C-alpha cells in the first residue's frame, strides 16, 4: 500500500511537514498510561504559560484551515481540540492504548497525529488530496457525509474519505479499536520548524511503540522530493 500527499496539496501548502509510521502487532492490551501521562504533563506545563490558541503550531494550522475555506475556531485541527480539552478538563479521554499514547504525544508537541487501522483502508493508495465531493465519510456516530469539494481529506482506492477538513476529525470507519493489528500513524505540521517537530514526534512514537509492543515498524519523513511511503505487504 502507498501513502502520499497529492502534488496539488504540496503545491498549495509548501510549508507542510509530514511523517509516517507503519506498525504491526499493536494490540489493545498494552498499558501506556504512565508514558501517556508523562507526555501530557509536558503539554500541561506549556498551557500554564499560554493558551493553545497562542501556540505557533496551532496558529499555523488555523491559517491553513482559513486558506482551505474552513472557519478555524469552529473546525479546529486535532491537536488544538485535544489541547483545548486538556486545558478545560485536565485530562484526555481513554480510547485505546496506542491512540491514548499518540494523543498525549500530539499535545506534547502541539502537532496533529492521526492513527488509522490499515485493515480498514482499501488499497493500493491512500492519498491526502482535495476532495471532489463524491467521497464517502463515516462519522464516529455512524452517519455518512461527503466532504466539500476542495476540502483536503485522506482518500483511499474505494473513494472512502478517512478524515474531514484535513486534520480536524478522522473517520469512524478506520478508527483504531480492540481488534486492530496494523496501523498507519501520520503527523503533519505547518509551522516554521515543523520538520524538526515532526521528526521528533515520529522518533518518540517509534520508541514508544517498540517499548510497549515490540512491534515491527517502518517510518519516513515525507517531502516534496520524496512524497510517498510504501508500507504493508
């Protein structure tokens, strides 16, 4: 299977930095609570000095969403939503050991991190591209939506959308659950210095996956020159 950002996305958003990780053998029995708490603590300390709306990482995504025609304070990028929840409620929701860990790393670096169940994606291509409007998106509540034409989304070979408004919300169809074994993790940043942040995020996730699952992983940092990641078998 292949994952890539479409040339149109790269051209419209040249500041994009992205990293990907593929892992197998990632079950739901690992206990990641201690490590997730350590990463979340970094975010809490930062939120004591400023609100998430002042973070350069968040401001960069707000500008990106605005350019895409989306109101950024209504449809926030995933890391901003998590940081906002953490600031207001003091904790993040428990979903799945890997998702909880990636959410904690996401708030620690203020960078959106998507975790998708590979076995719920139809290959051979998962592409981040502008929507045509006929793609099918399954919400977490089970309802079916269609992305707005031009909206950046993740689209597989069955024309299924796996995200709305780029980094705003993932699909319920490919959400990680109790039976997930193979995952694709994607981190995307738009701020100055984003390449360094993404590299650190992916290194951290890779180390945590190895420590908790001993899982087989493959990672890559994607660029305009090397926009594609081949994974799976």
